């Protein structure tokens, strides 16, 4: 019998974790996170990592496993998640994958194109320049040197921009040239579930969650990470705004408002990404009998 991977996707704060845990419990299985930040040990409150109680209910993989100095790409996640799955299928007929990082989910389900490696010296040079000059320099460099990536890439995502800039400086070609969009065959069945709710309700949940994060110590967490604030992995909503506050660039209320605004913007981008996937079947997280419907797919 072919094993099944249940994907639970959707925007931030929509309720993916609760649905994934209930689904995993009903299936008697485990969860692999598809979140590009929850995997880092030092990032907890700001990335809405599952609580200790939630982690105790169902075993989670790719959560709290790597130091923030480790730079992981979607290609890395593809291999890590596949390794998890092939081992887990020895004991489970199905596995739940839960997260909102669209490229990670795409990498797992469809694979990524094989690309030549970047020059390590160039990669280090680019990273050092970015740490010195910041994201605006990075955006301008991409616009000038790789207009093809600038036109279609995520120009607010420093990890992908750094990869693109190192790539074109290494090979003289845009990274977009190597994107064939050819799906890889996977030896397991994939069921994709998307969670959504009315836009204003989602935004209200985001605002409330940010307030809860602040009450639970997000500022203290940002203070503890401040000495590493230039690391790529910390160029993340919830941290960069508080780093600005710690740099006296804004007041604390202004930083909190920016976190809410930027998180809402991020949720909108996530929905835009996921809505392009025709294989996603959409549900409200509150739907009666939701878990049974998912299991019947």
C-alpha cells in the first residue's frame, strides 16, 4: 500500500498547528514542520513555534533542531524532509506535513531543479557585503545584476536574493535559467489541504497573536538575539522590527504596529502563493467534521 503525506498549508495564524495535531492524532502518526524558521533553536516566540504542550501531544520533526547560524535552503529542506519520510514510512502508513513556507512545501512535493553550486568565496563575499550594507544594497544589486530574478523573485527575502546574487556572480547566468518547473515523481501519495478564513478575521487573529507574543516575552527574546541581528535567519518579521526599536529607530508601540502590519502583508503573500496551487483543497479550520473529510480524501 502506497503511504500518504497529508500537507496542511495556509497563511500564518490561520490555525494550521491545531488541525495538524488533531489529524496526526487521528491517523496515529507524526508531524514534519514545513516552516523555514521554527527549525532554529533560538527562535521560539517570534516564529510561533508549537508550545511544549502541543509538541508533547504529537512528535514533531524539523522543529528546534538547528542553530541560527545554519543557513538552510528549500533544497536542503527537500532532502531533510524526504529522509525523514523514508525512515518514518517504516513505522507509519501516513505522515502529516504542516507549515506556511510555500517553497518548502513545493520542494517536498515536486522537487527543485538541479543547479550548479555557487563559488564559496563569492558566496562569502556577498554575505559579508550584505551584513555591512543591508537589504537595500542587496535589492539594488539584484536589480542591476540579475533583472530576470528581480522581475519574478522575492525581493523582500534576503536568503533567496543572496542565493541569486551569488549564483549570477559565480556563473554569469541568472538562477531563473535553471528553473525548468519539471515535477519529480514521489513514491508516496500527496493530499494537500489549505486552511483559510475571511480576511478580516485572519487579520484580527494576527493582531491578537502579536499582542500575545509581546505579553509572552518576544521583546526579551529579541534582546537575547540582538548580538546576531545581522544573520540572514533573523531578517524575519517579529525580530527586525524589535531590532529597530533596540537601535532607537522607532518607539516600542511603533515596532509592535509594524510587526502586525508586516505579518498581515506576509499572510497575504502566503495566500497568493498557495492559491496558485490547483491541488490544494481549501477548508475553514472551524468546519465541522474537518478531520474526517481530510482523511477521506
